[in-house]
């Protein structure tokens, strides 16, 4: 059967054909990609700051500052990976800090009471995923606002962390548990291992799997995705649970590293991760963003903070600079959208 | 005229659907035959889109049943309707603007390897074939559909439906609403050609000229209720308009 609509159902746009044109537009597309811009920006930043001070890159002993910075950032990428999935799917989660702290404390309390390590860890993950499920269920099935819902669950989880610690954070854990944070198989410290395992997994899920395609479609046009049979509520709930599980893992790894599970171990990690993802090109409207972009955005923020410290910038100004960078990123987005809309 | 031959491919009996207090559809019966074009008309809010969404498995009716080739079926989701040979072009096209042509053509039915992994190469090949068959000028399968013209977007939405293997019925909810005269004519011609090939078409339109130029039968809805079904040869645009607005007004 020929389903020939002739060529009338075609665009106002003329067909672009010459290879010169397409090569130029390819270059423009590359340079228009957030990941490419950020990669260049990050490299330039390293070059410039290491000219200003040797302590950023290699002094006083072989890349020590950089190594510490990367380990700190690796901890944050545990949360970044699923957070990008959630943001691309058009959602938002404020509860991460609460879940990190809650899971650390709950797992810690179980451990100091002598509960076997595997059971303590599984319990921690169950508690974390419960928060993720509540978030996802409330937002999809009850159609509650994601911002307020996850603000609520943040406070609830944070309250549980404070209440369970009862003023004395659980500490002094079994060696096997501590090694989950302090170990260094093959000379690579554990946080880096988590990043090495989780980031490629997330990249691959988002870019190659059906679930990843459905995340983009759900974030891009939830109603259209639903009409075509994408299980949009399931996509959202699974994404919230993945974020919560990652937050739980981070909570346990922090506890293992510090050999103590304070109820305020992290404070601000969530917003830093989201800001990094947005700088990296995740639109809060959903449908756009990549793990690579989020990673480069987080790297830029991390280096900015670190360089400020090394250069002796006061902490007040540090946070100010971060705010300006975030505004610039969001502003660039808005400008690009306006240009597309009017062009 | 080849119409109403044999068993209807798709039958709805007593279909009702409410959204909260809104009774969008009340006890509607309809028969859809292959090789035939059924137009559904009615004012805004009459329940046309709700009916198409029930037929395509997006909504489940509160009451009533569906039959495919005489067998009772339940479409628990749109995949089930697709498996039963029903393809749909939704109102407002239902495209994801930030995704590319290929992904929109196969959204929700992506070709996969080992169930989980999208077979991107096959997706692009199939997309080129679909767009080629429609003889539509879309320069690249990897351009975001948000950057395309209205006609191009329309052809992607239609290409989704026509490229569905096994499609026996194609439902089009206001396929010409956003198109100019010439583009509309092309869509109507395509509808006629699809009918010639043996497919049953359900088409929703507000344009009486369009309806009368392609339909074999015309089904009228008013405020969620079935007003009646007329053969085109046995009615006039006047009568249909009266049925749409309600005789009591006249
Ligand atoms: N998902 C929904 N939620 C609530 N009300 C709806 C929904 N879909 C349709 N309706 C209502 O049902 C009625 C019929 O709508 P619809 O089927 O879209 O009409 P039509 O396509 O004929 O214009 C309208 O009053 C509409 O507001
Ligand atoms: Mg409608």
C-alpha cells in the first residue's frame, strides 16, 4: 500500500542539503551543546587557576588538593546520577539531605545495637526507598506539588534522623561496615568506586534503554507520553525511589567514612547537586539534560568552591559567587529558549 | 459503496465515562467497519475525544464493552488497543517537542534489543522508511520535532499511525484542525486511500465540507450522548448541523 501524502505536508523550511551548510551547522550544534561548553570552561578554569596558585593543582604534594576535591565530589555524584534522571523526567526532589542523614543514623543505630551488617544495610535502604516511594506516589497518584511534598518529606526524614540519634550520634561501627567507606580496593578509595560504577550505569540507562527514552518523553510532554502508552507514573515513581536509594547509599557511606552517623552530616548537598545538574543543562521543565552535563556542571561548581578556598576568598563571597554562576546558567537557558521561540 | 459489510471490526456498546461530575460520555454505541470511513461530529465538549481515547485504550470506560471482530475485549492500556489493530492520531498530535523525529514516530513502541535496550539504528532506518512512504519532506530523522512546521508535525503524527503493523482501524482526532486548505486536502486524500486499502477510519472533524467529502457514515454526539448515525447518502449537512446543536434550539 502506498501511503503517499505527496509533498504538501511539508515544512515552510526549505530543505537544507549542501554539505557545507550541514558541516557548519554540525559545528554550531557541537558548540551549542552545554556539555561541550562546560568541558571547555572547566579546562580553562583549571589552566587559569593553576597559574594563579600552585596549591590548586599540584602543591604542596602531587595533586593532593585535587584528590580530596574529587573524593568529595564522588560522594555527591552518587546522588547526582539518579537526580539527573528525575530532573529529565520533569520532577524535583528536595528531600535528599533528610534521607541521607536519616539513613545514616538509622543504619548506625542498628549497627551499634549489634544488628548484623547486611540486615542493617537492607533496613537502611528500605527506609530510604520508603521516602522515595511516598514522594513518587504523592506526586503522581495524589497529584501533590513536588516542591511542597518533598519539602515535607525532607523535614520528616530530618526529624527522624534527629530523633533517632537522640543527641548522641551512633558511632564506632564494625570494621567490615567502615570499609564500605574507608576501603581502597586496587588503590582507589571507595567513594570513587561508587562514582565509577554508578555514573556509567546512569549514562547508559538514560541514553540507551527504553526506560531512559521514556524518562525523556515523560519530562518533555507528559500527556503525549501517556497517550502513547508510556507508563508515566511508573517512570516518576521509579525515579524518586532511585534518588532515595542513592541518598540512602550516600548516608551509609558517609557514616562508614566518618565512623559516626551525625543527624546533620549533610546540609546543602541536595541543592548543590541540583544546581550542578541545572548548570550542566538539565532543564527544570524536564525533557532535557544528560549525566555528562550534570557531572561537568557539578565539577565546575566544586572547582569554583575549591579554588575560592585555595585563593583565600572569604566563605561569604564563595556562596555569592556560586549564586551568580547559577543565575548565569539559568539565565542563559531562558535566553536560548526565548531566541528559539521568537526565531 | 463498500460499507457496513459483514461483522464490524470494532464495536462499542453502552460506553460511558465520567470525570468527577462531568459525564463526558453516556451509553454510546458504535460500529466501526473496515473499508469504511466513519466521521464523528459534535460540539466542543461533546465527548468525541473521550470516545476515541476509550477506543484506543487510553481511558477505560466506566460502563459498557468493546468487541473486536465479535470478541469481547478490555483495553487496559494503549498497548492492548495497538495489539488489537487500532492505531490513533490524537488531538493536538501528542508529540514531544524536545525529542527527535524518530523517537516521536516510535514513542511507546521503540524497537528494542533484549527488551530493554533501544535499537537506535533500526529506529532510524524504520523512521526513514515511514517518512519516505509518506513522501513528506523532513530533512533529518534526528531533528527535534519542535523545530518543524505544522504540516511536518502533522505528518509525523499520522506516520505513527499508518506505520503501525497490523493496523486495521485508524482513528484520527481532528487531523485537519491546524492545517491550511491544501494540506487538509492531502490528509483527506490519504484517508480515502487508506480506506481503499481496506482499513477502517474514524475521523473527527468540525468541518462539514471535510466530513461530507470523505465519510461513509456520520455519527453525531451531543453532551456525551449519541444523537444518531446517518449514512452520508441519506442525509444533508443541514440535518447533521441540526443534530449537533440540538433540534430544540431550532
Ligand atoms: N481527563 C479529563 N479530566 C476531566 N474532564 C475531562 C477530561 N477529558 C475530558 N473531560 C471533559 O469531558 C467532556 C468531553 O470532552 P472531550 O471528549 O474532550 O470533548 P470533545 O473532544 O468532543 O471536544 C468535556 O466537558 C471535558 O471538559
Ligand atoms: Mg476533542
